[in-house]
C-alpha cells in the first residue's frame, strides 16, 4: 500500500518560501488575461483550503517613505503598494518594480476571492502571504480582496 506524503503545515510552508524569496514555480504560472486586467496568476496544481499560495514580495518601507514614493510614482503604479500595520506603525510593501515575482500580479476579486492576505513574521521581518480561503483547482485564477471601496476598476464596467 502506498503511503501519502505528509504535507507541511501552511505557516511553515510560507515561512520557508518567504525566507528563500522564491515562488512556487511548479504550482503557479502567470498568464495574460486581457487589456483590462493585464496579467494574472493561475494555479497549475491543486491548493487545499488554508494552503500557503504565494508571497507578496517587494521593498519593505516605512509610512513616510511610502508617502514620498506615492507622490513621485505614476498613479497606475501605486496599486502595487500594500500598506499594513506592524509593531503599532504603518508599513508598506512596495512591489512596483517588475522583479519576476508572482504575488504582485495576483488580481483582485472582492466578491469571489479564493485567497486572503496574512502577515507572517520570519527572521524578524514581516512578510505578506496569500493563503487559500477554499480549495483552488488547476487552471483557476488566484485572487484576493484588496480591501477598501475606492479602487478605480470597481467603478468601471468590463464588457467581454
């Protein structure tokens, strides 16, 4: 009788990938969707509910630097800046620079997202990681709710 390989706990999996600064290349792929959405991240393998999926990587900057950069960046680039609280201060992961990482390309779906962003701490630094809210099937787009209600694409009508 074959034995099943024991899976790592999702938090341990996230910590290991965050420490190495790599994505799950065998389990995820980036595809062009359309002119409206651009690129997106798709599952190549099955993810179970609560699995670690991908890290939102970029430069960790403080609130003051985040404000300064937002004033200099083109408005379209600011969607790649993710603000969060850590140690009672506001921090930001600035993922505006195209670096080949997948997390920055995960699209938003505020109604039917399949992932949730969670902050983990490893080696004394915060990392923002997406975990599956439900099972994700191969071929399915990885999405999460960016939060807030003022995103411009929520006001825009997308015709197929």
